């Protein structure tokens, strides 16, 4: 047991409307705190006032679908005992990063837990689109055995796979696309061309070049004000008529109305979608009725292995923040300028050793 951790309190915030509910996931989410000898508390309040009071006696908070008002950050970080908030999952589009930075609140998530799953889902949609699976599956099941409607069909090997966002998932997609014998190009303003060389990826200077050159376009970005509707009508106008869009990132990264229009006017060949602008998707959405569009219900990141990893990471990141380390998956790096210096993030095994466990 860590001497430093014995007085630490970790607060778990479950889904809104279900205060104090115990789930099997809590066994994994609380494991890191228990390994260090810290106290793990499940929040059972149901008002903002109660949560503010709970935060006063907490060193770090963990959220799984709770929903956090930016006003809470005024009681955290440099303004209180609770120094950070760790969120379950990849996305953080519901977080007010600027307010968190201003108040010195460290924000982290469990990014990378589903890298293999999301990249696999991307490649599944890519293959389904490339082989026109949706149409031909429907034909055969309806009793039609035909070799019509085959052309045009891509060869895949030698074609160009364009990725927007070369993070963990983008790099995994690149690795898998290369295994199919494809040329991979990517746009990411935060990745240098020399760093991308080790992934055998060609970096390009604009999203528009991805649109013009790619046979398959796959965004893998967070949803921010900069990425909202990044793939829009102008983008579709630049794509090849034989090209496909694959989206396993966030629905609003793509202008859905523009996508529907592009498909109807045959500006692109089709699409593979795990995400939509409105979720659950409206049953009347035209995309659900198109034979050149494959759809899944925003489950790309899931597998039992990935889910277990996310639960474990949630607890470990919480303990990093509580013990004065930076988290592995910091989502508001500008907070480094508004808080006191911290120890660099290290692996859990190293942390255990450094804390004497």
C-alpha cells in the first residue's frame, strides 16, 4: 500500500439518473485505487449542489456518461481539492476544455482502449463497400442470383486509402490498409512527414488533397469546432465518382445532408458508416435505404477485451492525477500552463514500483 495514496479519495460518477448504482464494471474501475490503498466512492447524489459538496472531499473524479456542467470546474482544479476528471471512452466533444484550462482542471479519457476494434470496423466497412456487399447480399436473400451490377468494382491493391487524422486509430487503419497492398496518404496537421515515414504513410498538406486522390476516405478525428463538417459538400465535389467514404469517428465530422446529396447525385460511389449526426439514427434517414451504404450502430470500439481495458485505464488514469502525475491520455494539454508542475505519466507497473507497492 502506498503511504501517499492512503488518504486519497476517488469519486465515481455513473450515468446521470442512476446515482449510486453498482455495476460489475466497478470492480475493474476501482482496482487501481484499491491496489494503491486509496478510497473509492460511488456518487449517489442527484443534484449539482450535492456533486459540488462531494467534489470538496475528493482528489479526482471519474465519469461514465454522467454529463459534466462547465460550472463544476469552478469548484475543481486550482479552486478545490479535486484536481481532475477522467472520462470513459474516446470522445470528449461534450467537454468545455477552455473552462477546464482556465480553472486548472486536468481532463483525461481512456483513448486507445478500442484502437484495434475501431480500425477493424473501418476495414470491415471498407471491404463491404469495395465488394458492393450490401446490394448483392440483398439480391441473393430476395431470390435474385445475378452477375449484373458488378462494375465498377475496385481492385483494392494499388488503390489509395486516405486518412484524416493519424492518431492511434488512424495509424492502425494505415497498417491494415498497407497489408491489402494499398497506398496510404494522410492529413494531420500535428504529425510531421518524417514521423509518418515509419508508418509508410505519405502526409499531404490539406484535406482537399485527400478528397482528390483517395479511392477510400476515412476520417479518424475527434469532434471539435475545427473538425465539425470537415467532410462537406465541397469535399464531396472533389472526390472521385468511384470513391467511398468510411466514417467510424464521429457523425458530425461529416455533413450528413451533403453526403446524402452526393450519393443521390452519384458524386461518390458509396459509404460505410458506424456513426450519424443524430443518434439513434432516424428510421426515415435516406442513408438506411441506400444499397451502396453499409451501416452499423456506433459500436466500432466494442469488444469484451476493449471494454475491460477501458475500465482498467479509467481507474489508472484517475490514480495518476490523484498522485501528482500527468495522465497518459491528457485531452486539454494547455492546462500545463495553469497548474503546478507534475511528474510525467508513467506506466502502471512503474507507478506501482515508485509508490512502493
